[in-house]
C-alpha cells in the first residue's frame, strides 16, 4: 500500500471506472476455464521444453562435430614401440641366427 | 484440479474489480475492457505454475492484466483507428446524468481520455488500487522514476478536472 494516495481522486476515479457487479464476470471466466482448462498448459510445457532442449541439442551436435573433425593419430604399435624397426619382433622368430646383442652391448 | 479452480475463483473475486478498472482505464470501452480482463485471467490460470508464492500476487496478476489490455488496445488500433472518440459505454451515462456524482464521473472520464494511456494506468494503479511506485513500475514495465512522473502529471490533470467540476457545479 502506498502512503501518499490521493484518496479523494482515487475514490472519484474508482466510481468513474466502476464496472459494477463482478459475479457475472467471474462466472463467465470460470465457464471458459471449464471448457478449455488444460490445453494451453500442454503447449506452454512443450514450449518450455523446446526453449531449453533446442540450445542443448545444438550444443551437443556442435561438440560431436568438433570431436569427429579432430585429426586421428594411428594407434600405437607394440612392435614399433619395443623394437623400433620396420620388420618388428617377427625377425626374432624367423631368423636362423641368434639375435644381435651388439646394440645393447655397445651402449655406454 | 477442482480445488485449484475454486481457489482461482476466489482470487478472481478479489481481483476482478481492480483488473476490470485497470482495463477500462487503458481501453476506455467496457466491452473491450472486460474481454481483456477475461483474457488476462485465463492467461493467469494457465501461468499459475509460474507464479512464485513468495511474492505478492497482486502485482503479478496486474502485470498480466496490463499486458492483456495493452495487447488488445494495439490490436484494436490496428483494426479501427477512427472510433476512438466513442469511448466509455453509453450505459454508464444514463438518464440521471444531472446528478452531481454522474457529472463528476463524466468530467473525470473526459479528463482521463485526454491522458496518455501510461498516465491513466499509473494513476489508477496508484490512487485507486494502492500499488506502490515500484510495483507499478514492474506492472507496466517502465522505470520507477517514470511512474512517479506519470502519476504526478496525471494527478495534476485530473485534479484540474475535479476543480473545474467543483467550480461549475458546487
């Protein structure tokens, strides 16, 4: 409630704008509510989901596209990692001679 | 659901007068005003879930009412631009117009019609409905300082009309 209401003017305006009995008006609105009570709520709910869902979906799609576009590195090969040669560890098993221990023995 | 409806019916009974007066102040036509008030209450019914019960109900509801009236006014102005002079209902101005009260009402009605719509809404919400400047600012969506200024100017013009009436008829 405001403190410095102009009561005289307020009362005169209230009389001027007085719509009369409100009961008919209230009944009319309640009748409208009874005939179509929930339909707008459904659309409100749907639109509130859409408001949050659409930006979230756009962000997820953008993130997925970004991850797919990243350059792929080949998977690490055990043979390359252990031996470093092109023929890999297979030569250990196929060579008729013993393995050459030179590289290890000559390491300072 | 029926409990909600009953509770909403009580809310309407409490606020219907304020809502209809505000719509009349904005629209100046009783049928349009009641249609706008009805739109507002139906909209409030649908949006009831969005209402924060920690806040006062009046300003929340009156904001919906003001928006409904402004929407209707915009639509009406698009529809017809030449009928604005036909303002408040003729049923309001009955054969007993000669009585003092009716004359004052007519005088005030004319003065209201001269006011910009924002002044009308502000002064009715302030002096008739008793809302604060801050609440009215939220209801009609303008800064609080603007509301103060609108109420001041509206009062001055309406007071002038009341003084004229007193001079002529008292």
